[in-house]
C-alpha cells in the first residue's frame, strides 16, 4: 500500500438535485455497523417457487398477487425439492445462495411477493417471511475497540502523537493481532463512531496498515457514506482511502477541491 500525503480536502456539490438527495441520507444503525464488522449476521427466512419458464413464473406471481395460496402453487408448480414445505428454505445468511437470489432475499420487504428472479436454476418467485440478527459474540471486537480508543486518545487529526511513549505499546500490540480482527474493529468504529472523531480512527487505520483494511473501509463508505465521511477519507493520508473518497464523490456529483494542509499519516508507519 503506497503512502499518500494529503492536503486539506473538501467536497463541493455542483448539482442542486444531488444536494437534495444527499441531505436525506440515513446514517447506518449500530446493528448495520456490527454486521459490517462481522459481529452480527443478518439472516432471512424465505419461501420460493422455482420454475423453468419465465412466462409461467410471471403467471404464478400474478396469481399470488391476487390472493392465491403460496403453498398450493409451490406444490403444484415448483421444481425445487422444498416444494413439499411450501418452498420454505428456512433462515440463511449472506453467502449461502447464488447472488441474484440472495440480493432479492435481503432487499425485499417482509411479506412482499417480489419480482421474478432469474438464476442458473431457473426463475424464482420469492417471498421474505422473517428477518433476524444473529450475534456472533466476537469478544475480540470489543477488546480491540477498547485498544483503538486508547490509541486514538493520543492521536490528533493532523496525524501527530500527543504522547509517543504511551501510544507506542498500544500500537505495537495491535500490529501483532489478527489483521482481520483489527480491521473489523476499525470498520465498526468508523461506521459508528458514537461521538468520537472518525478522522482520527481513519488515520489510525492508515498508521496500522492492516492488510485488507482499505478495501473494507472503502466498501463501508460506498454503502453508508455521506459527505462528511467522504471528506474524512480524503483527508486520512492514504492513497487507497483517497481513491475511495473520490469514487464516492464522483458517483454523487461532487467535485473534490484541495487546499493547503498537513501530510497527516503514512501507511503502516507509526
């Protein structure tokens, strides 16, 4: 990961319609941030009807929308082995189904009969029955979060340490930990800072330089970011996070304007 000294950077919107859209941005909930950090897994329970013909699938969907019984139509038409259970697949988490089916299952409102979904197996009519959150009880997340909180206590938004002798052992301890676990904690704290300074957490991520952390943090920005978060990415001192901030800005109609500022931090360097 290359270093990227950053000057002070802001985002300027140049389309009023984009500004209005961004003003209604909803910040992520604590549960959504825990899910991104790998400490909470969302699960859905769905039932479906699988057929080989798109026209038949559309006809079945239309019947369901007009009040026909799902169990009956599943038993009569579905080619999936779960037809005897009314097409009920039970609960599953992301990563268990083919992408098109999974995306529909996690995006559809509970109870709705969704649009016909095509997968390599055929054409599905999907209904989401329930959603739930399963705690993975990752004690490591909270232990590492506590250490990060200590570390950021000694770090300024300019990337300087206020007490190097106190910060060094915490930094060294974090560098010795599992990179994925440290990244999980960084993702959670950037996603849900709870009154803490998000830029300082991003600078600590740059200084720690954990493998894979830039990609995970950029994914967080694209999914839940707002203008303030994007500016923090641009000012973090990382080329990779800067790229993430610029991609977020370009997708939402912002110009990136840079003025004089500090070099902040270097990737993987105390």
